[in-house]
C-alpha cells in the first residue's frame, strides 16, 4: 500500500522517539504534560454532560456557551467576540487547520528555531515549505534581522510561540511590536501559538489578539486545565478568516468533543484561582531545576519566564541526540535540542511539569551522567 510523498517527507518527532525509550522506572522529564489534577468542576461538568446525553455531534465551531466564555476571558488582552472564537479538537489540530486554510503549494512559512516540532511538518502537509528563523540571545527572542533576511516573495506566514516551547522564553515588548509591524509591512500572516499564556511567572503575556487583521491566535484547554487527554483547544481570528477556518474544521472533524466542551465550560468561571495555584507550583519547580542545572559544571540555563520547560546548553562535544540517549540509558528521559530545529543543537529540554522528587532525582542522574561525558 502506497504512503503519500508528503507524509514520507515529514520526519518522526524527536520527542516521540525519546518517549519510546522510556521504561516504567525512568524519570520522565521529557513530557510537556501537567501532572496536576484538573479542576474538579471540569470533571463534574464533563461527567454530567455525558450522563445527560450530550454525546452527539455539536456545532462545528463548538458550543456557543464555551465560545462566549473564551471570548470573555481573552478580552483581558483585547476585546473579543464569541464569533471570533472556534473550539477545536486540540491545539495541534488548530495549528494544522490554520496551515491548511492559509498555505498553498509552494508557499513559505517561517518557523522559530528552537521551536515546537510540528510547525514545519504541518506547513509541509499543507503543501508548503518552511524556513527556520533564529531565536537568539540568552532569553531566546525572535531575531528580527534574521527574519527580515529570510522573507522572500513566497513567504506567507510567520509562526510565533509565546511563551515558548522548548525554551520557556516570553516575548519582549520591543520584539512583539517589531513582529506586528513587519507582518503589516510585508502582508504576512502571524500564526501565534499562545497555549502557554496561563503560565507566565515574570512580566506579562503579550498576545497578538489586538492584531487579528494580520494574526490568528491559538490557545488550548489541555495545559490550562491539565486535561491533555481531552484533546480540546481553540483559536481566535478575524470574522472574515473565521468562515474559512470553520469550513476547514468541518472537513477535519464534524465537531469537537461534546462532553469535554461542557467540562471546560463548567471550569471557566473559577479558572483564575486554579491557575494561580498552578503557577505557584510550577514556579517553585522551575526554581529547583534551574538551581540544580546551574550546579553542574559545563551546563548553563537561562531562567525561563513562562511555560514549564528548561532549555540548558552544555559544553561537551557531543550531539544532543547522543547525550539524550546516554541520559535515557541512565534512566532520565529528556528531549535533545536538535528535535526543535537546527538552532536547538547543543541544548537539552527538560519539562518541570513533574513533582520535586522526580526533578531532584532526574538532576542527580544528569549531574552524574554529564560528569562522565566530560571526563
């Protein structure tokens, strides 16, 4: 049976490869998945919906009550209407729907490097091609000069991830403004992946919602409510673009998960208190992992201000994939920096969405194994 050429050209995720190496006894700091319990009201709301027969197809764009709840919450960044919100079957599918709706064969998409692993492959699946732009400096900001040098006649989209996976960086105000101006000047769409907007520890989140004339913004409930298995996200766009996105979603998925939508809806009124507690926990874990990494000779890490990832560099002459394999053999799962693009080489990604005991044990393994590598 023939496999399509477009799929054959897309490599398997480096993150998934590391997961396949995990054993039950491994310390897994490779998974970007909150270990917290979801809000109790989310569980109760989903259960009640299922028990009350809300298990059928729903509106393609999601139930209006949840679209309104998202619009109300995200109006803290910029006034937003429910008609500008679409509920999606995961944040990842929202990203793919945007690519499929905006990219034609031969179009170019600029993607961050280091950056999340699916942006480039999704551009290829849409028939386009991708070019990496550099995230530079100790705080991993989009390099505006590098982006400008790579914009060509076929460039249609710039992907921005804020806060960033894998670096945990948060977009600075001057960079944010420069990206918005660049998109306007060049007539380029910004695809802004903001699924970690709830997890900013210092500073403030700068959303591209004020620029829906030139941007489409993706969010999600998976990280916000620790319900990654529910596969439920959302996107926000101008109303003219929304018609196309709803059309695309219909052909991808008739409607999002009905019980899950009611679960998310039930949790939205109290979500700020839940997130305040979650940020306290993750910030404590962040401080622990950063302090432990900085104690290791030959390793350095910038304090991440968002998401729940640390992205340290190291000085040993070894590819990150090989170093990650050495760590996996020693019982610690992480992700090589090369999985996140060519500019990610020389780094490792650790998730601190795990309890302090696992982080401490993982850092023990890292210190011991890396010490042997440097000998």
